[in-house]
């Protein structure tokens, strides 16, 4: 049983206030009035018997107790939101077979959650899951080995395939922690250390190289890495710098204490993560899976990424569906 006075609304207000440091912004996020936000915080702190925020500072900052309680709050709210997602998932009881391919960027958290939701709704279905880089997922889709695929879009129209955009995933610069300041800026860093490239056989590698070519930017060819986590390991160790996306960065969470991310010092660009389905699929399954995927991405990937990298606000986002 919850302590009397600890309410779901109070936890939501606390989370919003922790993220913004402002009663006004927390009110906008939660849809409450500013007096109501203040009252919710007073009730929560009274129930817990501890001050969660320093009310005398602007912007407000969390106390030690607040920082500790925030982690629990985010975990509780995350599970509640996922439960809501599961309640709105599609009816898949009529399917007999489903072959699903998912980009490996989602291996850590999102894919297991999606598969759990799907499995619970496919009571008589033979289910196969493939996780791989986008170019391998796209090939399997073209060869009709997959019914549905979630991968980065190449921008090309695939014959007999419908694309449902899910996420805008902007590219950004990554380097070892402190390396950019030590070099004196992003451009100096990029001149002083080697670029750690993705394997050009991968779609992400080709997309990055194409954009660099459009910007007439050239860097010495020393490293070309196929495995994403190997590339992030080299970045974290200060061997060089790289270009990746927030989805890739969040997948490398084990290295976050040794690396940092920054906006690109040249013209920005982004990739689109989409759901692909055969055009002869006559029911709502692809659109329903896309809807569920957008909710999961927002909760498990985008929200945590924006808490770490708030400058991505507006660039890293879910794309509106049908």
C-alpha cells in the first residue's frame, strides 16, 4: 500500500518539476495550474517526510533525497505507462505466422518489451524474431523473409512494401569525456583525432559518408568499424571521435561515464526509423504495431535520451502516424 498522500498525480508532478526546475513548466507539462503543482509537491513532501526540491533556488534543484526518489519515481511511472501501452495493443489472435525483423539499436530495452507485448497477444501464432543491422533487415524484407520490419529508412521506395515512419533520429558528434574542451572545440577535435567510421556496408555508414561528401568534408581513412559497441568503446577510450545518433548513443549506456555527445559543427542531418510491411497485408496489424512501437520508443528511448541530452529536444522525436 502507498503511504497516504503519495499519489500518481504527485509523482507525475515531481517528475515534471525535476526535469524542468520550474513550476510554470511543470504546470504546462502536466496540464495543471501552477498553484495545483505547488500543492501536489507540498502533499508529496509531507507524505514522505522529506524535502525533494530546494524551493529557494531558481531554477529549482533536487535535494539528495529528491535525486534518490526520482530514480524510483521514473521506474514506477515507466512501468505504469508500459502497462497502459499493453492494454491498447492490437488483437493478434488471428495470426498463424509472424516473422519480425528489428534493428539492433533496440536490443537493450525496447525489443524485449515489444516482443513480450506481441507474444501475449499471439496465442496461436508461430513467431520468429530477427535482430540485425538495417541493411540486413531491408534485404530480408525485399526477399519476403519478413512480414514486418523495423529499421532505418534508406529513402528508397521498396516494391510491394509500405513504410510507416516512426522516429526522427538526428546525427551527432561523440567523443571521450573532456576531449572536446581539451581540443578547444569540435572542429579542432575533428582535425586532431582520427574519425571512427561505421562499416560502409552498413546503411548508417553510407548515410554518414554521403552527408560528409555533400558538405565537402574529408577525413583520413584509418578506422572502419562494423560493430557499433566496438566503435563506442574506441570513442570512450579517446582513440578518436565518431558520428552516431541518439539511438546508438543510448544503446552504449555502459560507456556514458566516459564519453560525451555534442551537436554537429556542420549542417545537421538525421535518419528516419520506420516500420515496413508488405503492401498486400490487408488488416490493421502493421499500423497497430507501429502505434505500439512509437509509444515504446518515446517511453524507453526518447525520454531518457532527452533527460541526458536536452539540446536534442525537437530534433529527436516520434513521427506522427496514421
